[in-house]
């Protein structure tokens, strides 16, 4: 989620507001879908792939129109929210749970925007190097474990 804020800041302009907002709103929609039992295919795999893609978008400083960036992160948010929503029915107080994951998401987006604003100084260059080396790699190692069962299903 830090990558969402970082990428939104890299895209610049209205994207600094639109992209994180789209993520939070679509994460909430995904949460409702998950908590009400609306199925989405391969939620964990899709989330892992989305994190890897966002890491690559940050690493290569890809610039697209704000609405395209919002759509890209929106897909990621839908799956992430769905995963959060699946856990929701077991919670004793759903309102606190939802408020907590949406507030944490917003805070992480703000951290990403803040880090991106530093990128022109030495600290920003160090943050960019960390994002490039770890942003995609941290999730790429989870993808094979999620995809292999698809191809090797035992009956």
C-alpha cells in the first residue's frame, strides 16, 4: 500500500488524490463482497500479482493518466478488500475492523506519498533503490506457491 502512494505521487497531479482514494473505496467494495460471500477467483494469487505489478510500476516510474492509475490500483484493491472481507464475519465488532483496515491503508498511502516527495534528495534515492529491489521481489517469491496448485491438481 506504500507503493500505491509512492506511484500516485510519481504519476503526479490529480493522481496524488485520485489513486489512493480509488484504492480505499474499491478496497471497501471488495470487503463488502467478501463479507457477503460474493466470490472472486484466486484472491490470494491476484493480490500477490498486484503487489508485484505495483512494485514494478514504482521501480520503473511508469507514468499514465490518473484514471488509468486509479483503475490499475482499483483492481488490486478489490482483491485485497475481498481478502479482508472474508475475515469480517467472524469479527465481534465489524465497524472497528473496517475502520481500522481503511485507516491503516490511508496511513500507508500517506507514507508512500511522503517517501516519493523525498525522492529527489539522497534519502529519496535510497527509498527508490529499496522500492526497486524489494517492492516486486517481496511478492514474487509467493507467486510460484500460489500458481503451482493450479497446474498440478491432484484428484
